[in-house]
């Protein structure tokens, strides 16, 4: 009794109530304070804490900051959740009730249940660690334990408080043909919001990922940095809130605008996963954590090398025919490719798909173009030693289509409004009949042509008309659309686990970890101009590994920018991602085909390094010093591949000497240039250097040597082998 009293006295004397919950990964620690009867709070997130340092945090003066703040009972602050109860009460008072831990094979899951003090309403906050990838993810399960509906007005996946010390943020903006451009800025006081309300292509205009450089300007190699990615295929909102306080917060969740959610009695609502990672090694350290995590957990077939493909789109656009497809198969097979993908244009009966304004929905082969059907193409591909892939856009319908004539109520459109007259409409995936239809599009194709190896799944429109003929509650449309999409994709993956599926949405509109688990990669952009790709793929590389980034060689002049870059440069750019070609091969000269064949052979030799290695970004295309460079190293550092591009050229320009990274300083590496086009070899060719030298000093790459015809567009790909 005496002892109990003294404990109680101690607790009362204590300035903070403590119930420290620690989540560790190999190199990082998250510390939460989950005191029963108090709101859940975060005490620390950063480098690994050891030997009781988590407890010692209290003595360091650190504050515990609420990390799922609710609306209505405190002074103004950025909240993570707000609701309206059936009686009109808009306040929420969530207090920790219980904590549960369980392990899973990759780490631990912490579940903290908080309950409202009056209403039958609770929230479970989940924190899941991915130990070796140094990543943690959080999400919530919001539960209406009552009988009457509760209106969810805001329902973030999570909120990350961070101590401010000149914080900078890196985020991504874009538009069609200019996907995923990096934006770096100092975080200033106030609230910065990044929001996507496209409905379908949620990485077209901005990305749901962000880096927070905690101590000053973003740096590739140094400085405490947090990366965060909201894994969701639909509309989202990211908020950085920096009040006049020591702590700022980062919030991420489904965009509540247009999506208030009516949570029925006994219904559970699970928010999408918000993954985050901390590294002391700057942006690069966080990127490598995310790449390892993505490759292990968030991509279909994470350990399978991606095939080298030729896609027909920029070669023939919709002018698909059997002869042309065969010619392309022949050419790519000769060059050493492994897969041929027939893009848009192959389908339609009553309405041929000759323009982008008709036929979506009518997924039957156009016999005028392909008299022997897809079966013959699959067979032909086999004869050329290739796999066969096909393009579909199954979430969409055109007004001019047999599908629309039969099921006008399957398209999203607002009641009592004139149709928008867009070139295509989005199907209503909240409707189970539409889900069945989309599943059948894939299932029929696969049953009729079991040899299909690859599907390019496109989605080229936003939800332009906010209206579902199926749903009663229109405010649920965006959420139900993505639930429907997940249902369809789950069914497809259950039946066709080996199928390769590419996510495309007007280019890079579906680069998101919320959708990628069903897909093998995403198409980075409809713009294949190699200079613009340097910037776009640089941006994508912050969170996505090269294996996920579709990267092709297209014709010159580029169809979008008009730029004429040499083939070597176009190839060397494309080789830094998931490599392929997208070009009218029959127009290529023998020399060009031979260069592509050499590059394909080289890619086969370095593919495992590019697709599974660790990325080190070396020289940014954005810093204007004339050179862009990055490299990949195998995890054991025995091999590496170094990419160097010089996109512009000025006479007598002094170029930076790029220092390598990620090598073993103690080891020696032999250098060999891949598919060299200069007559004269680089001085370093065949020579060996220590990893330390390459990282501290680097190699001088001549900008426009005597043998280098082009002043601009220099590029080199060097292979490094540990001796
Ligand atoms: C989108 C894709 C392209 C191509 C076309 C076909 O724009 O991004 O790669 O498939 O559709 O219409």
C-alpha cells in the first residue's frame, strides 16, 4: 500500500505522464507517448536510440506533440481528424485507451486505440515498422461504434511532428508531358497544402510524396531528412503546418474536399498507409530506403528483372496493322529485345479506334486491322522469340462506343447536367457491374490469348463529372471509385499473378505506392525527350526505384519538344531506368539498329545493377552546371554503373568533375565504357582505381573531345567492376 502511494505521488509530481512506446528499425527510432486517458503524442523520430536513450529523451527537454489531433476542443492548430456527430456536436475528444503490439516478419505493428470520452467512436492508430528498410508506416482505422451515422469531415492517415531548425521541403509538381518536377523551398510559417483532385491520375499535377530536410537546404548526402509517401491511388491532401512554435507538422490523407464520408453505425473506415523514412544521409539516404522498401513490398514481382521491350505507340500511333506489328517484332527481336507491346488502336468493331474520341469500352479486336486477331500476334511474337503485350484503357468509355450505347448509366456523369462532351468519360467503378465488366475485359483477353505476358493499363482522363448514377451518396464517389478499382485489381492479380502490368495514366499519372502493388512499373511520361526526361526521372527517383520507371528511346526530332538529340544520348538516358524502345524501327538505319543492339546487350549485363542496385544521385540536372550524373551500385558494392550526361554544350565550358558515391573505399574497381561511340577510348578505359579515389576525386570525362561529334549531348555509361 505504502509503495502504491509512493508511485502515485511520483506520478503526480511528474511534469509529463509517460507511457513510452518505442518503434525501432535498424537505423531509426520513433517514440510515441501513449498515456491512457491522454491524446496520443510523438516524442521523437530520428536516428536509432539505444541503451535507454528513449527514456532519457524526457531529460533532453523534448516535447511530446500530439500526433493525431482532433477538432474542436483546443486552440487553433492543424487537425488530423474532424467529425460531426448525429446530434450536431463537432468536437472530438480522443484519449488513449489501450496499446497492443504484434510482430510480423519484417518488423512490428503497434496499435494504439483511442476512444472519444463521450460518444461511441474510436480510432486505432497503426504504426508498422519495416526493420531493414528503415521505413515505418502509419494509418488509422476509424470506428463508429454507435448506431447512427457520423460524418467524417477530415480523416488524415497520419501526422508527423518535427522539430524545426530551418526546415526545407522537396515536393513534386507537374502536368501532362512534364511529369514529376522537383520543387525545393524553405518551409515558411503558415500552412502549405498540396492537393490532388483528379479522381484518377493522382500524380499528374503533384505527387503525394515529400522530403523534409530538417536542418537547412536539401542535401543529397548529409543531414537529417524525412521522406514521406502517402500510398493511395485517389485524391489526397498533404499539409505542412509551421506555426510560431518549435514544432511543425506534416499531415497526409485522402483529400476531404468533395469526399465527406458518412460513416454508418458499426462501420470501420481504414485510411491509406502513410510511409515515412528517416536518414542522416540526406535525400539520397531516404531515397535508398524507399527504393529498398518499394522493391520489397510495394511492387508486383519485385525480384523479377523487367524485360526489354518495344512499344508501338510513338512508332505508329493508332495505325496498327498486322504487317506493321510483325515488322516491329522482327526488328526488336534482331536487336535483342524480349517483349513487344502493341499500344492503342487495335480494337473496335462498330466504331474503329482511329481517333481518341471513340471506341473506348469496345475491347474486341478490329478485324480490318488485325484479320487474324490477337492470337496470331501472340503466336508471331513467339516465333520471333519474344513475349507479347497489349494496351488497354479499361476504366474509360467514349460516348461513341457500343458500350456507351448499351450502358449509358455506367459512365460517371452528374444528374440534370449536359454531358461535358469530353473525348472520353470515366466508368463508374463504384458500380459492381462495372467492376465485373472491367475484370472481364482482362479475363476475356487472357482466356482467349493465354500467351499474353504484359498489359499496359492506361487511364487518360480525370473524373470530370462528379456524379455516379449508382451511388446514393455522391460525396462517396471518389473513395468508392478507388475501392472499386482495388476490387478489380485484386481479382485480376488473384487469377493472373504472373502477368506483367504497367500503370500508365496520360504518362506518369499513376506513380504512387498506393497503386503500384498491383503493377510492375509505371510509364514515367508521354514526353520521351531525353533532356526533359533527365529532370522528370530525377524527380521520380526520389521515391521510386529505377525498376519501376518506364524509360524508352524515341525518335528524333522528339514529337513533343521537337528536339533532335543523338541516338546515343537518347539511349544512355533511357538505360538509367526500366529500359525499352518506342520508335518506328523500320525507319532506323542499320547503324542505328546496331547501336541499339549493342546497348541492349549492355543493358542485359547491367540490368541487375540498375533495377536492383542502390541509387546515388551525383549531379543534378537542375543545378545548371552542364552535367547530370547518377550511379547504381549493387548492394555488396561489387559492381556499379555510372551514368554521365551533358545535355547542353558551350565551347570552352568548364565542366564539374563528378565524384562517385556508394563504392567500397577499400576496393579497386576496373572501369569500362559501355557502347562507346567515340573512336578513341577514355583515358580511364580498362584502368582501375580505388573506390576511395573515385569517391573523393572522380574521373575527368571529356566534354567534347576530338572524336565527339556533338558539342552538346555528350553521354557516357561506365561499368565498374570490383577487382
Ligand atoms: C496515353 C499513354 C501513351 C499511349 C496513349 C495511347 O497517352 O500515356 O503512352 O499509350 O495513351 O492513346
